[in-house]
C-alpha cells in the first residue's frame, strides 16, 4: 500500500490545531471535579457508574448546555457484573449513535471506579495467571493498562473529530496550604505504573480543589483549578519500603507554555478553553 504523505500531514496538522479538550480532572472527593464538567456548556454524554450518580446531577445543575447521563453498570433495573460492565462501556463508546446524537462532549466519571471494575473481571484474573496457573501480582499493572487501552483509543478517536473529552480521577490529598492549595497528593490508582501510563495519555491535566481566601475581612471560598498543585506518585520496593521512583504530574494544558499558565483560576472550563486559544 502506497503511503499517503499529504493525508498524514493533514492529520498531524489537525492534531496540532484541535481546540477540543482531552483532559483528566484530578481532585479529592467533594472538590468539584464532576460538577465542573457541567461548565463545558455543550451537549455532552455523561458516562458514570452507579456508585457515583451524584456527579451527573451536579454537572447538570450548572450547565448551560445539555447533559445526557448514562449509567454504565446498570441496564434498566439490572445491576451488571464487572465483565458485563466493561463490555458495555466499550459498546457504548463504539456506538454510531454518539455521532448521530450530535454530542460535542463525552465525560467519563471516573477512572478509579473503572479500575475497580476491571480488576474484578474474568479477563483480569486470567491475564494475571502465571505459567503455573497462579495469580501473578506483578502482572496486575500491565493487565490494567492493557484494559484501559481500548477505552482511551475510542476516546481519542472522538477527540480527533473535535469532540471534548473529559475524564475524572480521585486524588488522595496529603497536604494543603492554609488557603487550600494542594501541596502534596497522589492519584487514587492501584500502582505507580498505572498512574504514569494513564495520566501521560492526556493532553490536558487539571487539578481542582476548594480554596479559601480572606479579602478585606470577608472569607471567600471557591473551587479553583490549581496549576501549581503538587501531584505525584511514589514507587516503593515491596520488600524494603525504599523509594525507587517518584513521578510528578504537573498540571498542564497542551499548547500552552508554563509561564502562560495562571497559578490558579476559577473552576470553569470556559476559562480553560480561552487560555488554550491564547
């Protein structure tokens, strides 16, 4: 097959100029990471799991667009098992109905919930078996990454068509300054390797948290995106407990140099889109 040079250049150019967000939003429980998805203000498909149904309601409460919620692990009144849920998510993201409905955004809330489902599937158990038929804990990260891959590939395909992709991930916050700025935290994912691989796949990494400031004697509390947030994941030796590697997840926006990022900004995706447009 002859390589189509012009087509490849056109695709690369499209990737460089694509204005749509491809973002993972990191925040602890109650930080507003689900709610802020509503500020996209577009017709959006909101995928969630039954344990996190409040997120879709919160996003819908503030949006100026249209939120269409879809619970991945429920089929009518039936609670789906892990294998059925994982297969259903892939079916949803592969559906031609997404294009027909004219969605401008897809929201997946969130990755720790998906991870907890994947590690309970038959595929996970089978793929983690050693050649002696016993569970190999060292294979767990590789298998989880492999199960994330088709989900991310489907989301990336929609993003290339100009559809905003928003995903969420819980943070375990270990230290904050007196105003609520996150100084030390880690993604709530099973291992260093999973966190490293997952976060690296996103163009835009946003950390959100509730911050409080006293201005002229009046206390103001707001949810803010924090671009100086301390987010990292530590890899330790299982036997000795010594630190082997530390991975820092600096919040970022693709195409925006660090010095052009504000230290903090209101938790509003319209402001993030404006910053990306320069």
